[in-house]
């Protein structure tokens, strides 16, 4: 049976990237020096559990959005040490020869559980749980954190923007405002947060995202007159294109745009406004378009938008938003501040023991955790609950909660099983699944979560110790 074009393309990309470059050195040096010391000590193969989480939400966030999981799994697919990688480590004396031999044959063989991409999260939510040896889990720390810290921040900002937009589509136009590779990741994360497309063609090619864009002010300035520029654009893109009308005088630009489109045999698709008082301009342009009989012509606005600017435009006759700088920088919060900590490890007697960091400002909760969300009788989330203990006891607790009418939902899914990545969680199909899942999980939150003002998390997080919880070392 022939493969679908999207899956075939994705597999070809992964095959090419695996052959051309690995992700193993997208890491901090101390990950390898820790593994080196652990191998020398004989502790590298001790069973270990690491959790990736945030200690708290940023003050301006009432919930976070899980994003980057698919990219992290793509990175895991290519997490091998090539000959060039080994040569680099050897020539710079990063680790000993015994550790180089370990790295030459490295392939992650553990398990990874995680929140489904697109879900919401709160303080201490275990977005990823890595079960393996210490050496295996340690090597993955930086690449997992870099993917999720960036993408969760962007998706969280995008979600707030789409909340503010009240159903009007938002489009990513931030490629020129960030690193060229970060722009691709940001476009993907924005889709999870509810955006409808991107201007970045690489993101469109890699992830099947709808791409958008027509022209900039330079195209108008290239021509002798604004009308000449409009005619050139309409001749190639058709009258349904979007024309940028604020290079000179907006009312004149609108009149010219509508006339040029009609002379080409159709009605103008949209006008874009990129400067000035966008609220006032939107009302004026809408009135002018209606007076010209162009009632179906839409208005899109750009110009340094964020969730607050979008909210301010809520009453204006705007049809869509193009968001750049504030999106790709997380709207002032460029990282999700997630951490990756050892919470359980094999003791000298072969028994798993909970471990925790006890420093006052950066303490952690020891023990392997299973997450569930608790709902009220109307289906709205009321609590994030983290159960410390065995999976079997966790399941029993969920059954008990169900009988009490709290309708709990287990939040973690198996992403990697004995080193085998579950294909449904990465690739082109995973992005649309994540975007849809985010809409449903966001809709489960109480009304307070939708406020743009600073405030407490939408729901509290509670830790529950089960009878099977490992003793704290």
C-alpha cells in the first residue's frame, strides 16, 4: 500500500536528517561529564526517574500550554553520536575513552511518559517523565528542556492571543524577529496555541502549516505609483489578494485598491493596515469599504500586536491579525522556565527511593508522580492532582474518584516504550492533533483562566502520596 504523501515526506525528512546530522551534541557539557563520572563510579546504569516540570507559572500566566513534545521526539529519533561527534569529544578530551565507547553505541532504551501536546499545565505538572538508567536520562536533559521551554512559552502566548481574538484568525508573521530556526519552531508552537497559519515557508514545508503573505511596503515603493504596485500584485495574485494600503494615504489607498481589483474582474479580498491607531483606522476603513460597495472585502491588521492590543481591537471591525515580535518572544515571557530533576533512583539494595532537592528557594517534590485533572459536575477543571506512587495505585485512586463524581482524567500518555517512539505523537499528523486537543483542554478551564490580567493559576495543584510511594532518601 503506498504511503500518504505527508507521512512519506516526513519519513524522508527524518531519514535525511538522521544521515546528515545528529542531535546528541545539542547539549550542555556537564551532561556528558556527569555520565563520565557515573560510568567511572559504576552508577551510570542505576534505574532513575527524571521529571520535566515548572516550579510555578509566570505571574502573567494563569495556565501554560504543552508544546514541543513532537519536536523533542524528532530530536530523540536522531539522538546518536556520529563518528564526527565522537572525534570532537575525543580531541577536546571532554570524556574518557571508556565513556566514548559507551556513547558510540548509544540508543535510548527507556520509557517516556508525558502530557499530551496541546494540553494545559500548571505548577509542578510533570510534562515529561523519563524512566531509564541515570546515564540515558541525563543525556536527554538539555535537548528535552530546550524544545519544551521554547515551544511552551510560544504556545502559551499564542493561546492568550487567540483568546483575545474571540474567534478571529491570528497568523504568525514573526520569522524576521527571531533566529531563523527558532522561527520554524515558533510557527509550529503557535498553531498549537490556536493560530491559523504562518508566513514562514520552512515551517509550511516541514509541518504542513498553511502559509500566508502577499507584499510589503517596499513593493509599493518600487513602483512609480501605488496604483502601479497594486496592479502588478493583482495581475499575479488575483483580485482576491490582500493589498497593503498604508504606504501613503490610507483612504486613497483603499479607494485605489478596490478600483484596481474590480478592473481586474473581481472584488478585493482584503486590505492590510500596518500603522497608526489601528482601532480608529479599522472603523474608518470599514466605513469606506462599505460605502464603496466592497462589503465582502476584509480587514487585517499588523504592527506589533500582542494579546492586549488584540483585545483592544475586539470591538473594531477587524477580520484577522498578523502577529510578529510579541509572538516569537513569548509576549514578554520567552521561556517557560521548566526544569528537569531526578525524583527517584535505585538504591544500593536495588529498591527505588524518592529523592528531592531541599534548598529553600528551589526545592522539589520527590517520587515518581502520576497526574490527573479533577472536574466539577459541569465539566470544568477544579484541580490538578499529582499522585506519588505506583501506576496500579494511581489507577485505583482514579476509580475511587470516579465513583465520587469528580470525573478525573489521567493526563500522561506513553510517548516512548523501551526506546520505541510512538509515531502518533510526532510528525505532521501530531500537530493538528495537538491544536485540536488544546482547544478542548482550554475549554475545560474555569472562566478565570481566560482573563488576560495577572493572577493566580486557574486551578490549584495538589500532591497526594499513595501507599506505594517510595521512601524519601
